[in-house]
C-alpha cells in the first residue's frame, strides 16, 4: 500500500494505492478505515501480470478524510481465492503536535550565530503519515520554501532574526513549538560619523569647544547588538 501525493487537495481528499501482482485469479481488494468498509470510494483495474497467465490488480482509494481520522488505521485487504488467507496491509494515519525547527549549525539550540557568506540550513521537524506540507516564516512573514528545509547558500545580513515553521495535513496543523533566532556576524567596519547632527567626510576631525558626536551602524554582531568603539 502506498500514498499517492495529493497534498494540494483543499477538501481533504487523499489517494492511496494497493497493488497485487501476478496472481490467478486476479485479486479482489477491499479497504477499511478503523474497521469500517470504505471500498465504495475505490476503483480497481486489472492488467497482465509479470508472469504468464497471471493478473495484476491495482486498487486506487480516493477518500475524503478529516481531523477526526487522526490516529486511525487504514487497511487494504487482498483476497485472491477463498481457500487462501487474506493479505492485510495497514498504515496508521496521523499528524503529531510535536513540530520543532532546528539548524544544522546548532541542532539542539534556538540560537544560531554564523558569519556572512556561510551556508544556513533550517529544518522543520514534523512526524506524520502521509507527510505534511510545510509553511515557513521569517519575522512572522511567510517566505517561499519547498518542503521541510530552507537552505540559504550565502547568508546575508537580511537573513537574521526569527524563523518558525508550520506543518499541515488533513489531520491538523501545528506551528513549531520553538523559534530559531539567527544572528549574522559581520566584519568590523568604519561607519559614518555625525557632528551635531551633520555628517562629516573624514574619520579623524578636530573640533574646538563642546560638540555632540555620534555614529550608527546597521551591522549585527554576536549577541545581536551593535558595538561601536571610539
């Protein structure tokens, strides 16, 4: 028995396939959900088997599931002949609420420090069958990502701050129980200087009398704070 990917279906419809290869006569396939017969939602086709004078039966189940089916057992029963035992194949359908986010740079912590231009890999850890779909967030804004990983080959300063993910399936949806804080460490740099609110062109200037001097930086350092020295 195998799952046919139909995660894009918005109405809870999932498809599963159950195949019996090379039997004579052709197998008869029935479907049960927690003991309830749902074979009416399936269709079966037959074709020549891989061995002479045999048949391969392929049954496709198209059933609408809902959150109440979480942790229920889906069973495919294959009957070839009344004198033979029924072959039973079963899978538990579920999505657990234990969703977390982790990084290859710090697999067990919620803080990641790495310099510019290094590779950042984030993973959304979810446990479910069929596998859920994933949504990623950066500073609470949705971002484009395919699957359970976000990979940034050359990290930049804009990639700092908080990341989270959400796992979604027919059986529920759960946000990651933690958020990952990414700090991008950049090299020391000279920054613009202002005297009494006016920008100055040189980094070394002599002024007579009391004046207010300031400098600002948009760079991030370990500890996620700016550090200017005079």
